[in-house]
C-alpha cells in the first residue's frame, strides 16, 4: 500500500524513493550464515558438529540460487528474442517444469506450467517462455501470483490477442506437514484477452492441456 504521506508522488517516484531508502540495513553473506547457524541452534542442533559445519554456507548459497529470479529482468532474459510474424494460430507450450518456493514457509513448490498465447504480429522464441516461468519461479511466491506474473509478462511483451497460463503444483509446506495428502495438486489459471473473453478459445486451450495430462 502507498503510504498516505507519499500520495503526491507518482508510482514511479514512490518506487524510486523506496529503493533509495531501504527499510533494512544491508545484510552481508556472513550475517546470513550466522542466521542459519542461529536457526540450527534453535532447532536443538549442534552447528559445530562435523556434518553441519558447512551447512550455513550451503543453505545461503542454495537460497540465493532459488531466489535468483529477483536479479533477473525480462529485458535481459529475452535478449531481443521477439520477432515479427504474421500468424494468429495458438502457440502452446505444455508441461514446463516449474520449481518455486512458497513465501510463507520458504519450502518448495513443484509443478508444471502450460502457457499459450495467440499472436498479434509478434512471437517470442519458445525457449524464452520456459525462461520466463523460471525467472518468476525463482522468487518467493504464492502460486496465484506466479501464474498471473507469467501471463502478464507475455501480455506486456507481445500485446497478443490473449494469453492463457495454467499452473499445476504441489506445495511441500502442505504435503510434508500433513495438511494436504501427498499427491494432491493445486491448479491456478490466468486468462488474458481472448482467452478471458471467448469461451471457445479457452476451451480449446483447456482440452489441449488435458490431453497432455493423460500422456503423463
Ligand atoms: Zn507454504
């Protein structure tokens, strides 16, 4: 939420202000390792025993990798791979492996994404669709936002006739803690443009991705 005292600022100005005056002091890699060490002690472990000696270093490295999507931008990732193409047929990439981390527990979200769009003069390299999923996956997420971010990225980049994204995923924070039965999946969808407006187009997409589910 925008604080009331910055209501005179445009959204861009507010963001710039927030970036210039972060609410937290800088955190070093050593600070992060110490925090993991503290966690281990709090969990009743001895961080000085042989098997755990390098664990703080490894945990910090792993978490940085799993959230490395924060360091990426769409521009850098695309590297100009948007092309002019006179087609209006649906482009569908099914079963894109998706690995993310839930923002509530920092535990894995494992799943797959199905992404379709109908071009409007511009297409994108197919591998870039998977890279976009990966970039947003490598952040702390909730599945609904991850799904919407993938759809909105493609919608913004290509201004296509429409975008459809379905994410099916299983959340370790639910499965491992026994709230949800192992093997259960959560499905989320984001429909933009013609996929939101036209039931037949949406249905065509849904039947194409259901066929992919039967193959696995
Ligand atoms: Zn969670």
